[in-house]
């Protein structure tokens, strides 16, 4: 896929959060019955509970680390808390989902108050069952630095959605 049509590039997830990479593993993120597609929109009420996350692969001896971040916290025009860490799960066996991994940082539902926020789900392949530690805080998490610290390399998959605060009465529903 050419760079200029890659939705992760168009949505600036590649560039602001990640370096360019080639997707090599299937990643499905599903809230209730709706699958996340790059650039789709959810309201906070639709993402209160953690999604189901299915991970592909074919070798059960392969493990993954899964990260969810908001690069637009607290607002897209002034992202001083970029990247805000919403979820971190490690040691996820291939062909399973995050429920089979070790939750290092529990899921915190998105609650944007200003502007349209991007929420990115990033999957890294681990070198083995190495220990990955929780950062001391959620704000100013850096996915690139995290991947370098734990020798995770480039992502193997990523997907993102947009979210903004609930609309008042009479607003358009999705």
C-alpha cells in the first residue's frame, strides 16, 4: 500500500506515535460487536468496557505485547500529556487474545473532553516471555521509547479510531 494512502499515515499515527512498519500479524479489536477500523468513530459510551482483542500468528511459542495510547491528550491542539497510556498487556500467546496475556496496566476507558482524539492499538512481537514492567504513570508514555527499552522492534500491527465527547441532546448518533 503506498504511504500516502495508508490510513495510519493519513491519521498521523505513523509519524507521531510510530515509525513506519509493515503489518505482519492479524489484529482485531472489537467493542461489543463493532470492529475497529482505521479512522472510524466511537463515542465514549461505546468504549466504556475493554474491547475483545484477537491476535493472529501461527506459532504458539510466539508472544506479543499490546499497547493502547491516546496521542491527543488532553486536547489535540495542545497534547501536553502525549501519549496517554490507556492499556498495556504483555506475554500474549499467538492465535489468542489479550485475555490470555498478563495485564500490566489495566484498561482505562477513553473520556475525551476537548476535540477529536485518536486511540491507537499497537501490537509488538516479544523476543520471548521477557518481563515488561509497567511505567510509573500513564501520561507522557512514549511508545517508541517503550519498544526500544524492551527490545520489541517495530510494531507488527496497529489500528486506531477517533473519539470525541458525547453529543448533547439532538446530536447526530452513530
